[in-house]
C-alpha cells in the first residue's frame, strides 16, 4: 500500500465531536451507515483536510454534492473503510451506486485501522476509470470477506480492489504531485 499515517488525538477528538453533532448521509435507502461508519468517514475526510492545510469539518451545512475536497480544480469524494488490520492489495473499497451521480471527478480511497488508528491512503481513480474497473453488486447480494465472514449488501454497491487503483505513491507530496499531473485530463 502507498502510505499510512497515525491519526492524531486532536483529529480523533474533533471527528468524534462532529459525528455526535451531525448525522451524515441522507440517502433514504437504508445505506447511510451507522454512527461508527460515519465516524470513520469523518476521520478520513478530516485527515485529508489536515494534509491540505484546510480546516477540519466544523458544521454540517447540508448535502455537499459528493464533493469532499477540491485540488487543482479536481472535485474528490473521499471513501474511507473501517478495518481492524492493515489493508492488502486484494481488499475492496465500496461505493454505493446512488453516489455515482454526484458531481465529483475522482474518488480517494482510504482505510482506517481502528485497532492502531492508522489511516492508509489506498489509492485513487478518476470517476470514469472507477466505473470501468469496478464491479457492481445488487442490493441483497451476499458478499464474502477474505476472512470468510459474509454480509448482505444494503444497496447496489460498486466494489474495487486496492490493486486496481492508482496507488504508485509513497507520500502525501507524491500523491498531490500525481493529482497535478492528471488535473488537465480530469477537467
């Protein structure tokens, strides 16, 4: 995997306070995520904000249009998975089908290890490349994790493995430079 960072106490505390004050995701299809899943998403977005020297999430001003941050004119949607171990190349990232209509240009996939508070930048893809590479599974499909446990999808969901993402960077500056190199192609 490209790189991981430990989430500082300040980001954990601010993310928890934000999550207690705001309920995110108002999709209406039962796929909004529970409190813990929403907290994981806030932690991921706050760490990106920190890396971009932007303020942490303060107020929920309503639907953000699926745009969590913008850099070089590229609108990104951050997708953070909560796990209890370090992600591997065959691990998948999920994106609900209902979210593909949002006006983002690219997706950034993160993995938050709840046992050691490490956030791994798994990779990113332009939206069109994601739709080409990902696999769509219908609501109700039973999915099996690599540890043999299963779960049923609450909504139509795209899955993509880490190995299918742009992930040839090993630091935050390298990732930002990669976005810059791709910016003209994405706009």
